[in-house]
C-alpha cells in the first residue's frame, strides 16, 4: 500500500546570511517591523546574527544563528 503523501510548500526564507528577503516578506503580507519583533521574541537583536530564518506553511519559524 503506497504511503499517503500530502504536499506542503517549501519553507519561505525570510533572512539569509543576515539579509532580509523583502520580497518574501511581501508574499506573506508582513514587514521588517513584524520580523524584528519575531526575532526579538526569540532572544535575538539583529538580523545580521541570523544565518537562516524560514517560515513554513503552518506559520512555524525556524532560525539558524552563526553560533
């Protein structure tokens, strides 16, 4: 019996190598202010601290820092 596979879109990169992906923020109708609040909530201060920040199709944010 084949496995049931549901397609979910790939996570959307919001920050890559410390740089905000503004076009991707536009796709989810959010701003840099919103993103800054999200990273501060997770204990980070600056975009440049983040190597990769993605948002998945369920709204979960994943952050990889340079540490």
